C-alpha cells in the first residue's frame, strides 16, 4: 500500500468537486489519515464545505486533537487558490476538537493552531 501525504491527498480529493472552486480536506491523527471530504452541492442543493464533509464522515472519537489539511484549486485553470476555512467551518473545527489546521494559500501551506 502506498502512503500518500495528507497535503497531496487533499489536492487529489479536491478534484472530486464539481464546484467552480474545488476544495478538498483530509483529517489525520497520530494513527494516520481517517477521513476526507470535498465541497459539493449537498443533499438539498445548498452546498457543503469540504471541511464539514470530512468531519461528517469521520469517527467522532478520533477528531479531538487531530489535524485537518485543506487545499483548493480553480476549476478552469487548475491553479491553487487560498483554502482557509470559512467562519462556519472554523466554528465546526473548534466544536469537534481539531487542534491544528493546515491550509493551502496559493503555493504555500499555512498552519494555525485552534
């Protein structure tokens, strides 16, 4: 089995999105990657952020103390775009106990601790 770094996987996962700005997120803890998600239209067409999608798919017992990686690309150009969590996702990240957020800001990766 090939182990893919979470930053690279977040970029790859973002390709599943059909949105204009494609965003992917990956969550890992000390035992490795355990969840991922991408932004999409959601069940009722209102949209779902990649971070919320990954959190909803995760084992809740592993979220506390974990790290989330978020990457975004523009659909037409394929160029990286800033992928900092929105206000609602930031609140969700705080609520579930994720401790570190690493997001892609163009060609650099920004780290902040919650």
